[in-house]
DNA sequence: ATAACGATTGTATGGACGTTCAATTTTTTG
DNA sequence: CAAAAAATTGAACGTCCATACAATCGTTAT
């Protein structure tokens, strides 16, 4: 195997394993030693690739944010109108599909780092602004298509995003996934109402 | 001073100092030694009062949740109608006054513990359900008073709460407090709209 | 007044941590 | 095939940590 490939794979392996361990133990309790043990390598090899712990955490965060972003990606086939597409996106946004993409515990743990690390804060901010901009565009498309009447797409995109973020925050405190779904449905209904779509 | 009083004061001192250090260093980097140093006592004295780290963290969380709860407490004088009171509460909920009550960084750090500690999860859940119930009551009072027309106070209380939680989550990524205020205002406007109050 | 008790100190321990560095193995390059 | 470079090992270091424990000091109760 080419060396370049080895380096890339190893780095990915290490970040993945960091993620796995962090899911169970929490980021703050995930050490080089634990990651190395699970990978059956020496801790010093991790240092070889990541130099120090901060760099490793930053990689974890970048991985996390990439995953987060994926929730928005639905193939936009020409079969659908912008309106239909927007509805599909909303259905996905207020579903439990996030769980397949990332672990809430790890995600929120990374998030808390924004309060002490300006660079991380910036990354999170950019991601969220991007997603909100994306949602705004979808709404604007519908307005242009005249399939939707929304006065201020930007504001509505913010409202829906806030609603969504707050709903996930809340349902993460619930153990019953049925109850989670109901709360998500309730919020989704409001989201649709906000764009003037009554289901 | 009575021994009982000393014990109570010391415990409070320790939790307060934990909080202070955690604000700057993060919970995960706040050790017995650091707390002790700031208080000019021996680390072992902390152990004397808290037995182990988990117990200390639990106390921190309880302190945090008490503070959180305070945002809802506004004296309800008889001078105000339920409707006026509700508006006052909403104004407060969507203000930056939370910052005076607790540190967002510490709060979210505590929150992330819900994903690995069922007891903590339960505490957070109860708090939020209580606050949502409280808000629902305020709305119901207005409906009874006939100063508001809301079909389902419970659902609307959830919507407003989700909106609020999501808005704070989002504005914590912003550095500019003016921008924070604008986003909060935007969300507050929707909250008022949701109860049929147009300002 | 003295015995008991809680508050506090001081010291010690063992373990985990991040990181370093030199040595060794494996792969690539010329 | 030899030399260079990268991957990996293994051992070691100093630091900090949570916690244990025995000793002391001060207060309270009898």
C-alpha cells in the first residue's frame, strides 16, 4: 500500500476510534491510550499523526460537522417541484435520521468547546449560517416558483432552524423514542405552518 | 460559628468556586486541586465534604438548574392582568438576562452529561417539563381570562419553548451581542405571534 | 474540665495522562 | 540492491489527578 494511503487511512482510523470511544466514555475521558488500545497500536503513533490532543479534537469536530451537514443533502431530482423538495427536506429535518449520522452526546460535547475556543466557535457558526442560508434558498426558490407565499424567507428560515434546534435539544432529554417522534411531528407541523403549508 | 453553619457555608463555597473555575477552564479541566488552591484550603477538605468528584458535579448541576429556574420568577402583582404578565415573561425569556443567572458554557457542559448519566438526564428533563408546564399555565390563565385565544396552550407552550431553546443555542455562536439581541427579538416576535399577540 | 466530634491540615500513594525520543521495521525511491 | 524516508514500536519522563489516612486544631456537649 502506498504510504500516502496508509497515512490517510490511519488518520481516519484514529478519528473514527476516537469517536467510538467518546460515544461510550465521553470526550473528556477519551485518552490517547484508550484509542491506541482499541486500535492495537502504540499511543505514540497517534501523536505521530496528530501532534497533540487539541489537533485530534479538532479533527473530531470537523468530522462531526461534515456529518451534520449531510442531513441537508437530498438529491434534487427534476421530478420534483421546489415546493415538493422543500417538504421533503422539512420531513427529513424533523425526523430522527440525525441519529444515523452522528451521536448527540459527542456532538453537544464538541459544541460546548465553542465557549472557550474561538476557532471552534467560528466553525460551528459557519456551519449553522450555511444551513440556514441553504434553507432560505429553498424557500426563496418556492417563492420564485410561486408555489409559496413567504414575506421574508430569511426570517422564516431562522424560525424553522431555531425551532428545529430547540426541539432536538428538548427531545434529547426524553428516553422514549415514540415521544421524541411526537414532539418532532408537533414542531414539524409548526414549521410547515410557518411557510404557509398546511398538511 | 455553629458547626452546621460552617459545613453549609463551606459546601456552598466549594460549589461556587467550582463554578468559577469551570467558567474559565471548563468543567473537565477543573480539579479538586484547582478549586482548593483558589479557596486556600487543602484538596482533602473538598473530599471531606463531597466524597468524590461525581458528587461535586451533581451539586454543580443542581446549582445550575436552580439558577435556570429563576428566569421564570417575576413577581405577579395584582396590578397586571394575566395577559400583561405573560408578555412580561416572554420579554424576559427572550432577553439576555440569562447571562446574569448562569454561564452558558458551564450550563451546556453540564447538559452533555445527560447522555451518559440517567440521573442527570432525569433532572434536566424534569426542569424543562416544569418550565413548559409553567408557561402553559400562564397561557391557560389568559385563555380563561378571555384575553387570549389559543386552541392548545400545551402545544403552543412547547413551540415557544423550543423556539427559545433553539434561539439561545444559535446566538451562543455569535460574538456580537447586538446581533444576539436582534435574533432574540426576531424569535420573540414569533413567540408573541404564536399566542396571537401582535406587537 | 474533659471527652467526643467535626473541621482542617499535611502527607502519601498509585495510576493515568500527554508527550518525548531513540530504536526498529517497513516501504519507497533511485 | 542500497539508501532514504516514513511507519511503528517501546520505553521513559514529569505532571497532575482523585483519593486515603493519620494527625492536629477548635468547638460543642456533658
